[in-house]
């Protein structure tokens, strides 16, 4: 209409953009008060959102996903290589992966360590602690966690809480984990304060941390971007996170790129942490058994169609660590020979010990680890029939 100034698009944007930002901000705040379970592909992300300090997961939770799949397929955004399987994951009142009744049972040993100890990728009845409990006739408590949750102060706190029959702590250490260092006195003091804090306070801290650090709206946005950027519409920017290789039998298998690089690096082997851990546990009259877990690439590299040559000092990290632990008098069991031999046997039938789309063991791999531990250390006879202090046998 004549006589009226034309509206400027730039002026409109000055109002539209702030309004959109406000709407997005409000949506983000509101979304933080809803469950993220429907947005997760496995229990690990869902149950670590609001975990109390020192605990592995949110206490008293039950997670079920009928279409769970591997972390490597997720890291590399490789939808075609996902292997869907159901996952059942339960935590107890302390925030560790156990059935609720375990806290009232007579416990034979404590299993500590990272996601391999937790049992990432397998169901509740397929974890290492479950396998050892069934074979030994009494309970092995699953205290698997990451970070401070694997420290001696928290292991001792768990031992005091449990009706512990023996004194054995089985500590899993996977090849692809970071090299462990002795914590500073300040770090130890802080962790002890956490263990002494009332469960109610730690629960409130965990919930607040979950609200502040985890955004369901962000998770949903990232999933939408992955759908677009999977190599069909847009380039897959996640593909470099994993290495896709081919086995002699023609099957595809995935590895984490950083784990492959670690295999070919001359990593430092330090036994000081393990000597310190053993000494700290002995102060509480607990015995330590270190179980070394080979990485997926270490086990399956000999069966790959194409493989890089191994230089001096490369590819033998766990062997060197085992030697140092034995020299330091720390009881140790290296699972590498067991897994290498069984992987070669099963490959002929197209069966595996690790999920092809995940870094972790499948149920078959967990069962093999349980068998190896049981054969070397008489868990059934010592833990469940003899209440006297356990003396760990050296292999």
C-alpha cells in the first residue's frame, strides 16, 4: 500500500531469532526432567546419567532394550553393521550391576574393573560375576565401574557393606584402558569423603549432575544429524572413529581406531599402581587378583586379511605388564592365551568371543573368561566351602 514503509527482512529476523532461541532454551530445560531411556541404544548411557558420586550407575534401576547394538557401530555411525540384540540391565541399591537380593546374600568375592567387569553388551545372567557365582556356588559381587569407582577406598567401602565370606578382590584390567597412576593424597582424601557421605546426599548430587550435564534435546539432535550424515545424504564424519576390517572367513569386524593405534605403540608398563593397590587392599585384609583382558584387536589381528607389521616392543603390552606384576609379587592372570586359542578355533565356524560391532565380549567370551579364572583359582572350593581367609594361588 502506498505511503507505508516496506518491512525489512532484517528487522523481522531481529525478532524471530531471539524468539527461537528462547523456545529452544525452554525445550532444553523441560526435556532434562524426562527419561532418556528411549533415546539410548544401550543401558550404559541411560543408567549413568544421574549416578551418585562413587557409584557406577543409578541405583535400583531396571533397563530393557529389545534392539540394543554395539558401541562401535554407534561410534562410526555404521547402521548397516549393527547387530541388534535384547539387553537386560539391573542395578542394586548401591548403584552397581547386581540383583537387589545380592546385598543380603553371602558374598564370596568382589569383582572390580571397567566395562568388561560390568558386562557391557550382555544380559544380567551373562555377566562375569553371574558366571562365577553360578560356577562357584556362592555370590561374586559385581562392583564394575569406571574412574574413582575402581579405587581401593570404594572397594573397601563395598566390602564393609557386604556379608563378605572371603577376602578376594578380582580386579579386571583391559588392554585398551589408560595406564593407571597412583592418585595424589588430595584425590584419595576426596574419594574417601565421597564414600563416607550419606547415600541421600550422594543421590541428590547425582540427580543434579544429571540435570545439568545431560540434555535429551541434544541427544535427539545428534541422532538426527547421524541419520543425515551416514554417508548416503551427507558424508559420514564419524567413520574415522572405527576401523573396518575383513577376516579370513570373509566376515566384517569393527575395531576402535584408537585401540588399533595403541596396539602398535610402545606403551609404558608401570607396576607401581598395582603394588600400591595391593598394599591398600591388604590394609583392609583384602587379597588382590589382577586379571588382564586382551583387546579385541589383539585377539583377532592374526586372522585379518590385511594387517600392519608389528615392530619391536609393539603388540605385547599385556605380556610385559604380566611379567612386571609377577616380578612385583602381584597375583595375575593373563587371559590373552585363552582368548587367542579359542578365537582361532571358533573362527572356522563363524563364531566369535567379542561382538563384531562392539569392543566388548559377547556371552561366549564372558563364559571363557569365567572358565579361565575358575581353573586357575579354586573359587568353588575355597570361597564357598571354607570361610577362612583366602590365599590366592599363583599360576
